[in-house]
C-alpha cells in the first residue's frame, strides 16, 4: 500500500466517525436516524461518496433524505473541517447503498437453485 493510499484510508476512517456526529448535531431530527455504512474518497481526497443504509425506507423517503442531505452538506463539511483542523474538507455526495439488496437477491437465487 502506498503512502497516498494510506492517507486516503485514514481520511475515510476519520470521516466515518465524524459524519454521523455532524448529522447528529443538526437541528433536523430526521437526519439523526441515518446510518453511514461506508465512505469512499477520491484519490486526491477532494471528493467523497458517503454510503447510507437504505434500511426499510421507501423511494419517496430516500429522495426526501437525499434532498435534506444536499442542503445540509455545507454544514457537515464545515463540521468535519473544523473538527480536524483541515484547510478544506472533501465535497460530500450522499447516496443509499443498494449493494446489500443485490447481494441478498443473489443469495436467494442461489438458494432456489440449490433446492431444485
């Protein structure tokens, strides 16, 4: 692992702790219930994708959460930047992680095949 990759991983792990704290400090209680699953930073650490747990939210609820998060993004970025003493924070992009649903459906297909 190169030094640049280590820095990216370190930034991701710090953000994984800070973003839920930042969401919890917001006045909107709807954002307090969101769970951050993973964070992927770009190579230069200027952008970061924040993956959220889709849980049992409907598409309308997911869209509402994403709209709220787009509005709260600058506040969350400022919180992370001030907390760590960084000169700048990565620009966050929030999205729900659908990989778990895909993995579950694939597992169900394998179970059906095994039964036949």
